[in-house]
C-alpha cells in the first residue's frame, strides 16, 4: 500500500481510534454469535480517499474508504483484517480491509471502509 498522503508523522495523529475484535461465544442453543470486545484506543490520522473508478463507485453505494494511520506498537501490530476500528469522537465504525506496516516500521496503515457490514 502506498504511503497515506496527508498523514505524515506523529504530529498528524490527532484523532482517537478504538480497535475491537470479535469474540465468538455460544448463545446457549448451539449457535455461534460474536460480540465485539474493545482492545485498546490509540491516536491516529485519516486520509480520505478520492478519485479512481472504484472509489467513485464506492461513494455511490454510500461506502467511504479511508486509510487510518497509527503508530506501530505491540498493540497495533496485533490488528488484522477481521478487526474493526471506531472513531472515538464520532462513533463511526470502519471495517478493516488491509493492514500494512510502513517500510521503517514506525507506522501502520490500514485500508478501511465505513458504510459496509462489519
């Protein structure tokens, strides 16, 4: 994944983002169900994606693709594409599609999408 334009170093990480993973449990009748369990909250930054045919088509479907950048840590290195991210201020939930550690290992970029089933 290319570097998120507009989200540079740590000075741009002004948002609070919570990460949660699904905890599978049984409902008592043998059916599996999953509840989200918050794992941690960190500072992060957003790059809202524009342009390109697929991004334009996503907006027509009311989906909003963004790249979320967070500082790499032992917590954030655990995040995978089956987790979700939630903006702590606006409560907007994002499905995480892809997780990429930058070449220097200081930041993690996550391709995410809101407006889709999580």
